[in-house]
C-alpha cells in the first residue's frame, strides 16, 4: 500500500528566507508524486508533479521539488518565501493506473514579516 | 475554463440527520473523486468514478455514505445518518483522463459540522 509522511507539522519562516518541506513516500513501483497547496477556505492547488525524467521539477509560484529514489523523498523548496506563501502544503503519491492519490498529513507554513 | 464547483460551501446539521453534497466537475473530465479531509489531516479518498461507474469505493463507509454520478457528469455524496466524526471538509476533484498523469483539479470543498 502506498503512504506518504510529512515529518513537519508546522514550519515558521521569515519572509525572504528559504523554505524546504520534507516528504517521504512508500510505494512499490515508480511513483507519481505531487505537491499541492491549500490556502484557508480554499481547495487544493497543484504546485508541481513528477512522473519521470529530470528529478528536479519546477512548479508554479517559484517552487521546485527534487525526487530522490534512494531516499524515497520528494522535498519541496523555495529560495525566497513571500507572505502569500503562508498556507498548508500537502505531498501526495499516485499510482500510474487509476489515479488514486494518497496524501500526507500536511505541513502548515507560517511566514513572519 | 470553469473549475470544479461544489455546493453548499458550509453545512451544519445535528447527528443522525441526513445531508447531501453536490459536485460539478470540469467539463469533459471523465474521472471524479470525493475526498474527506478531517481537520489537521490530509484528504482521504472516499470514492472514485470513471464516467458513471465506480472505480474505487474501498474507503467509503457504505453503511451511511452513498454517492452517485448518474449521467457521468455531476455527482452527489450523501450521508445518512450523520455522526459526529463525519465533521470534515468534503472535497470533490476531477481529472481529464484516468491512468496516465494522475493530475486532479479540486473544488473549494464543503465544510460539514455535525453537532
């Protein structure tokens, strides 16, 4: 069975500082990996996805993530955060067939001015 | 293009009452999903439709939850009777095709409070 662990429940970062959110997954085959962001009262918005190829993927809003098969990780990064990046971030893994997504528990990001 | 629409956005009911949620996916999307997101947790898939057929309902509490997508477009999710632990946000998502890229587009959700 597939599973996702996001070890950090909360992260506080100063505006302009770098951000890294951790994600570890468990999946028997090559995973389809996703990062979603959820602002208060909003649905989930896709930031980026990885299926194959280059292990460093670029997403929207200046985010990037790196797939490391040896570590079963798919960490999300942003070089310089903006106050509008305060939100909850979810990592998810999907199967190649069927598209069922399994989500991690989420990391809430707070941005200090 | 219009996104995934859901209604109502908020609902408060008493335990043992019934409630229904509605979802209209993005036009042309064949796959539709219902997720339950309990406060402080990630979304959990309840049911997945491909057109009007059920692909996966393994985590749907079938004694009280039901869902349908009769014409392969919009869908309703019903809870009868509701329990306190059903308090959550119910998210609907849709996907343009199944089995290839897995990308899902989410609606704003319906926040259910059971008192």
